């Protein structure tokens, strides 16, 4: 088994952000828009960002020689103009090496007091990433997770990818955990504990969460959506001492189907991006050594993915499938003691793992929509928090510090 810290050799071209201009009332938000985009592009881990430049670096013409001397391969220029109750952002991406304007576009932004203002700017940041690399960004997204409150209850919260706009979603005044995003980002499924373990679905546009009630005995836990958004897959425990994985059609509110059943415990199922397979956690080799398995989406014999060897210790849990389908992240402990670390396995290469963390305790990974970043729960000497790791470079940044959080799930890209 190969296990260790190993990252791709990734170049991070220099990107300079010229101070944004404002016109016709756009001056009031120009610097705020510039700051959000600058942080988003830094958090993308794709550029070496040069921002916070003096206003004197502005001007109508582009001095490519100057930006080249500052180490910039790309230059971003922006102008915010007032437009009715909102704004228009005119954005340019210049290729300094080739001394040319590579891309230019106009983006509508709502009023600064609008709840969608920051997300609208995040969408612009993702466009810059796509212009430069032809791949999606992840700024226009949110992370759902459970968090302990001062009253001792756990509720479901969401936060933007940059750690801003923390918002509570559930209000059960009990224990709510294991949130999962629908493929369109409009709904969250999660489980509660009292009086029984049950699954709820919350529409983020408003309204009370509804309970998923297939009418079968047992505790329902760890829900996840099919890529079509119509089905949920989840674990059921305690049916005549048998447990397993089941599906339920949430659109038609019917049609429970069994995928696995046995005296072992199968939990935390997640579909592959094409919906053809399921990765999940199972105790079928013994409760002391849970492992990660993959099977066809309609059931059948599962194949072990984690690097289990007979007689050897090892504990692997909380799998999540990359949006590009070839990678599965989970947390694990190699050996009989020690901390958990975030691990990534490539499909078809069982036994080869890449470890993305090196300190503290690290659990519950979930992929970003760019298929590159992973959010996880980390525990350091100052306490617990939410962290993001770039699987390409190993760069780690905290999102929330000093809070008791668990089971994060990253939304799809929240484009308008």
C-alpha cells in the first residue's frame, strides 16, 4: 500500500488585479467587488495573486511591460457602474505574456444590500478561472454542515465557500446532522435524532422542512441524492436486526427499494456523478475495521475500495465521490491508533492512497464542485473547525475556527 503526501507539480501563474474603478454610483462598491474577487482567485489556488495595489496603478491603457516586471502573467481590470437599483461590472482579463486582451464581459450585480450580491460576485470569479484554465471554479458555492449550538443542540448551517454568510437552515431544537445537497443546490436532505432517526428535506427557497416517511420500521440516516435529483439513497438500521441501503423517490413520494440488507452496517452512501455506482461505508468485515466499498447503483456484490489486508488494522469512513468520477475521498486511520487523515483513492487503483493532511485529526471530507478542493472537519490544539485542502498542491486554509462542526457537504456550483 502506497500512502503519503503526494501532490502534482502545479504552476500558479502570477495574476495582478488593477484597482477597480467606479462610475455613476459604482464607486460605493468597486473596492468591495475587487476585494471579493481577489480573495476568490487566491482561494482557487490556481494563481499567485498580486492585489492590494495602489490606486495609481490604474489608467485607461495597459502597460504590459510594467505588469510583466511585477511578475504577472494575467491582469484583471474591472469597472463598476451604477445601473438602476444594482450595478454592472465590466471585467477584462489580459494576457500579459502575449500583450493582448484575452476576455471581456459585462456582469449584472444586484444592490449591495441584496442577499445575492456576494454570490453574484463569486460567479464572476469563477468565470475568470474558466477563462484562464478552461475549468470551473468553486467560489460560487456553499458548504452545509452540522454545528453545535450554545444550548447543546446541533443544527444544519450553510456558509459561502469563502467563510462568509453563515446561516442556519434547521430549527429542530435537537440533533440534526449529515446534510446533503441536491444536484441543483435548491434543497438539503439531512437526518435528525429525536424521537427516532428520521430524514428531512429542506427547500432553501423557504418553507418548513418535510419528513421523508416511507413507512418502514427502523432508523433512517446518512441521506444523499441521486444525480437526477429525484431519488434519495440512505441507510436504514434496526429492521428485524437487519440493516441496509435503500432508495426513495422524493419527487413522487413513493417507491422504497432495497439495495443491500444484512446483519452488518452499511451507511454513508454516495452516488457516482453518472449515477451508475454507489460508494459507501460498511462493517461487513468487522465493526472494528469499517471499510469503503463500491457497487452498482441497482445493488449487487460490492467491491472493497479501501486498502484492507487480512489481519492488518485500518479504519476508513465517510466516503465522497469526486464530481469528475475517478476519485473518492474519505478519512482513515492506518494502524490501530493515531489520528484520522483525509485520504484520496483513485478508481481502479485499489491500495494506492494519497494523504492530504499531516497534522491534527481530520474527518468527513467532501468535494468542491471544481473536483479539486475538499472541505473537512479538522481538530487542532485550539479546537475544531472547517478547513479546505487543495488536492493538487496540499494548501490548507480554515473556513470556520473554534466551532464544533461535523459532516460537511459542498454544494454544486450555484450559477444563476
